[in-house]
C-alpha cells in the first residue's frame, strides 16, 4: 500500500495532487526546483496549502527544494511539471540512484522515452494528461469576508474520471497497479505501452488549432473570450476532427488502439455529446470558464506543439504517414512564433529513434522487465554509434573529405 508520495512540481497540477492526496490520508512532500520555488515558499510561509473547489480544506504537505529529500521521503515520485520543465527535473534526478523508485509523469508527452536515456527507475510511467482541472489562486479576499490578507492556494475545479496510463517496462504486477491507482482521483485506463498513453493526450487535438484559427481574436482581446464555447466553432472543430483522424491512424501503426477524441472526452467527464462542437459548448467544466490564452506564447502552443504534435507527426513519418493537417498546423505555428517546432520539439532524434525501424520502436516500448535491459543496451549502443558517426561527419566536412556513412 502506498502511504506517501513525493510530488515534483508545485504548480497547478502539483498542488492539486498534494491537496487531494493529503485529503485522502496519503502523506505528501511537495518539491519545487530551486529556480521555481515561488509556490513552495508561499506554502512554507503560510504554514499550509489551502484548497477550494472539489477538494476543500487546509493541508500541511512537507515542502522542499532538495531532490534528495524528496527521494528519501517516498519511492513513489509524481512529476507534475510542464513538458518543457521535464529536462530540468531529469537533470536533478540524474544525480541520484532511483533504481527502487517508481516515477510517474502526469502528464508525460513521451517523457518515459526521454527519461530512459538518463535514469534507471524501477518503473517509468506516464499519463496522457493532468488528472485535475486546477488553478493556483493568489488574490485578496472579498470584502464580504472582511479579511485584509491575501488568500493563496489552489482551486481544484474538476478531475478526469478516467485516466490513460502506460509503463516501461510493461509488466507491472497487478497489486502494484492497484496501489498506483489509489494515487489518482479517477479510474486508471492501463494502455498497452507508453506510446499509446501519449497518443491519448487530446491537448494536441483541441488546443493548437483553436488558438491558431482564433489568433486574431486572441491578439485583439488579450484572451477575453470563452476559448471552448466561442472558439471551437463548427469550422474549427471540422479541422480538429481531421487532426484527430491522423492521430488515430498514426497510433494504429504502433499497435495503439486509441479511441476518438470525442469518445474519450465524453468518458473523461461522464458526458454524451455527439460532436466536438457540442462538447465545447455543453461541457460546463470547459464552457463556463474562459480558459483562453492572452497571447500566442501560451502553453497551448509552446507545450502542445513541440511535445505532443511534433512527436505524433514524427512517429507518423516513421510509419510512412504524411499527416498533412498536423504538419500544416506545426508549420503555421512555427511561423507565427518564429520557432522551428519540428527542430526543437520531441522529434525522432530527441526520442532516440532517428535510425530505428518501426518494429524496433515497438519492441522497445513493449519490453518487459526481463527484456528491457537488452532493448536499452541496443538503445544506448545505437545512440553512441550515431554520436561517433556525427562527430566523424563534422570532422571530415571541415576538411572537405567525403566519407561513406556506415550502416547501423
């Protein structure tokens, strides 16, 4: 039975995890990277974490900016940071032996594939999304409450009733699966592998296309409209559906039998809408709050493009899929934000799969505890060989010497 959890990341998701787990009797240490400790410092100063919404009360998690302390506190580590902060966390984890730890990224966005090159945890897991709808709140109390001090805490306004999750290696014992299930507020949907879990992140379907097609409105109003209810019109969701079809087609090439975005969103929130446009208007969790970016440097693009759509597209390219709607969206967004998302995102090279075949990738993510060591050795050796080849090419290029590339 899991009685303690170290939550890495003290933002919206991390604080929601801390409040929810503590409310259910599971002890929590809330860790923040030393360079991003504002929320942890505030909790330490106040002496507690206040939570409202679906989880109400004052909670008293331990707080720290010391990764060693977090790893000693529990062998179950939940990483609840944006994808673009995961490298910083891995840099901290690399300093320690985590061979007896279970590391869960919520959400992952192919975190496990990147992390396996850098740490050797007992199990690496990732969910398809954050299990909570939550926001940090830092504002003055209302006059009716007659309090002069600022109120600081987290608003947990919803959670997903079903959460896809995958693991590497794949053979987690049933008892441990049940224990991990206790950590989450809803039921876990165990995927066949971590690639399948990553293809269930519907942020890549919902957010970027809506932001791009509403770019003028976002820039004009600074986000003063209802992103779901008003932004996801029938024309927008028509293209959204094409992106979703491409996502499903790519996932199928890797043996991942994912459902449509609409089906899964209905499952997440216990709804029964017949179209994505109806969902955007009818889901009270989404349609009653604006949830709109104030500019186009928002996580709907700077996270969902490089860490969701780019790896989808790149894995599709490996499988011979053209995915024109996903590719076009990546290119439009790259132009708008002056960023080469295909170059800086989690492309095949970043995942370590640039020179792997589709079958080799599937073998890797489907490895069990008994076979993972062999797959990882091949993974490491392939990466080492490619590094040597790259260095040779750079050397001979400077000398204007041609060389035949070795076949790996």
